[in-house]
């Protein structure tokens, strides 16, 4: 198996469920945080589909832990 380069992993786009799981939140709680601007802004993937870059969430979690 070929390892995935780190920069490619950081650019991977996660859906809401995956993003919530990565952050350790339930999906409803993650959605509340998103609506209140308390998680990074998503990428618009479609008319009703949002996604979050893994690297953006990693940086968000690192910053949150440092606080």
C-alpha cells in the first residue's frame, strides 16, 4: 500500500458526519456549532451539500487544545 502524502490528507473533504466525528461531537451538536460560527466555515460542495477540509479541522482542534 502506498502511503498518502500528508498534504493530500489535509486537503481531504469530509462531510458533516465525518467532520463531527473527527471533532468528537455528535452531529446535531456539530451543526449547532456551525450555525453559531463556532467551527471553521465549510466548503460549498453542492446546492445543499457542505464539506470541511480535514486540515482546517486539524488546525481548529489544535488551536482549541492550546487555549
